[in-house]
C-alpha cells in the first residue's frame, strides 16, 4: 500500500513496475499531475492495482491496518523523517533495508 500525493517524485511508478504477479497494490491519494496519473494507469494495466482518491481519515486508518506492508518509494531521501513515526503510530514496524522504507503491519 502507498498513501500520499500521486506525483512523480514519490516514485509510485517504480512501485507499480515492481509489483509481483498476483499481489494487490492499493494506492491512496489524489493525483496532482494528469500526465503522471495517466502513466500510472497504463503501468497498472494487467496488474492488481487499486486507485483510491477520496478516502477520509477513518478509511486510511483501516487501510493501514489491513495492509500487509506500506511502501514509501520516494526518489528522494526523506529530510524530515516523519513517515516512519506516522506509520509506526498506526501499529506498523518499519524496515529500512535496501534504501526503500517498508512498514510491515504487526498482528
């Protein structure tokens, strides 16, 4: 799962390209770049990608809780450091291997 603005610097296209066959990816966030969003939709053809644009806070919390993992594939290093704490506050463990942050939900 990814939660955030659907913009090129977020690296979501890399996430969609890397999605293994048979795995579902839920992308939660509003598209702010029509061309990039069209590219994401093309990349998602034939894959199990769900785009959700109008989630309220309660829906986002439910999505975090049901996700097997949360991925933050930004092409930039985070200079603020808040994503790990935000994800952890929702009951997830954060794994920083391979330069990509992955938060696995603990059950």
